[in-house]
């Protein structure tokens, strides 16, 4: 939810409209932020493993240091999906590592790595 990397500043986070669109579309959305622990109307978890467990898609919209060190194999194991999706809105994960681990990788501004196009139904 935070707008700045490694900050608890949650004024007008860029992630909020995306979360709202997903919720309005009927998606189940869980939010992780290790710096912002409270936000009006949003449950936020401090434990990343709890948020990603059995998720179909992980979307990263804040450049917190801990996201740079995400291990693709560990994340895939927690997600328990054969072909999980990671949307990297801050280009913080190792795209090749995630693709190699079996993820569908979508990086904002990364036409060189986005070989799959996702379509909402």
C-alpha cells in the first residue's frame, strides 16, 4: 500500500485503485506491506508468506527492499500453482529467474520479458 519504498507513508498509494478494481471485479485480494500496517478499509498483513499462500497472482506495486530478494522457487512453492503469475510494477524481481522457475512474468515497461499477454474474462 505504501507509495515510497521502505516507507510507512500511505497517502494516496498507487496500489489503491488497482486493488479497488480487482475487488469490484469479484477478486479476492490480500495486501502485504511490511511498513504500512494500517490503512482505512484495508486489511494489511505483515507476513508475506500468509498473503501469497495459494495465490494465483502476485502483484508488486511498491519497491520495498525485501521484494528485490524474492526467491522465485520459494514463492512458487507458497503459491502452490503450476503456472503462477507475477506482475512486477516496480521491476524489482529477477525476471529471468521467475520465468525460469515457471512463472508468467509481467513487468511494467518490460516488453523484452513479457511474452505472454493476460486477458480478463
